[in-house]
C-alpha cells in the first residue's frame, strides 16, 4: 500500500467519523426538542385544567364546602353569630356604635337560646361525623394475613 492509498483511507475514515458525529448531534437535538415540547404541552394541559377549575386533586368543591363546619359558621347572618364574631365580621368595623348595636341585638334571650340550640346541634352533628369517620377508618384498615410457612423457608 502506498502513501496515497493510506491518505485516501484516512480521509475516508475522518469523513465517516464526522458524519457519525453529525448524525449523533442531530439525534440528541431532536430528543431534547421533543422532550421540551412534551414537557411544555403536558404543563399547558395541567395549567389549563386548573385554571378552568377542574383540579383533580381538590375533588368536588360542593361536597367539601357543604361538609365544612367553618363554612357554616362564617356564612351565618351576623345576628346568629356570637358577639365577638359579629364585631369582627361587621363592615365598617371602625364605628363602635355599629358593633355595640349588633351586640345589643344579640342579647335577646330567644336569640341566645336559638344560638345555643344551634351550637348543640352542630356539636352533635360533629360528633356523629367523627364517629362515622372512625368507623369508616376502622373498616378501611386491612388485617395483615398470617405469614405463610413453606418447607423451603
């Protein structure tokens, strides 16, 4: 083999290596581009779903709000709230006369009796819910099966 043939073979090997590196670079670029596009599309779908109010993690909002005892407390009219809550929830809380008039309205014995009855009913309902929750949790606990003993163990 003469030097001319050796140079031709080396040039051909360099050309093949360059082509192989170029194809590998193109493949890497495509994989990165496809990965980024997929990532952006996935997050776009999730973002759009959450913006429209269909968050799968939060579940049904109506049942969560209806079962919440704090929601019932804050949604009650000011006349049914305790005097402290009526003072804090009153609009224009800077006016002491308005807070005092609401406090006077809530000192009616009939309203106090109604409020106490409502509080007792709410406490009873909370106890029932807690008992039902405990019962459901007790049913959900799975009994661990006894270990299996074989001749090989």
